[in-house]
């Protein structure tokens, strides 16, 4: 699962940056905020291949789910009939 790998890599990067900032002497509320911003920027720059793999995996999954949906012909007939009735009502009003 590329999405899980990408998420774990981003969390690891955040943890490393958080630890480095702590060792350098940053403390308090600002520590996780700065670590989060730096981890976001570095993950965008360094984790391109895992990110692209995760996006392809998500897109493939969405495509498979869309292909599995089968629209019954009866639904199309009902929808067409309903649309025709609404069109008739709108024509009668206007």
C-alpha cells in the first residue's frame, strides 16, 4: 500500500525534525509547529516518488470502484420519465 508507506515516511520525517529541533534547544509550543511546517516542506521536496505512487494507487482504486458500479437500465428509464414530467410541468407554468 503506497499510501501507508507515504504516510509513514512523512511521520518519520516529522519525528526526525522534531527530535533535531529539540536537541538544538527549541522548546515549547513553537517546537511542533515549526517541525510540522519544515516536515511538510521537506516531504514535498524529497518524497516525490512515494507521493506519486500514493496518488496513482488512490486514482486506480477510484477507477476500480467506478467500474464496479453498474447502473441498471430501469434507473435510466425512470430518470428519463421523471425528467420529462418535470419538463412538462415547467412548460405548463411558464
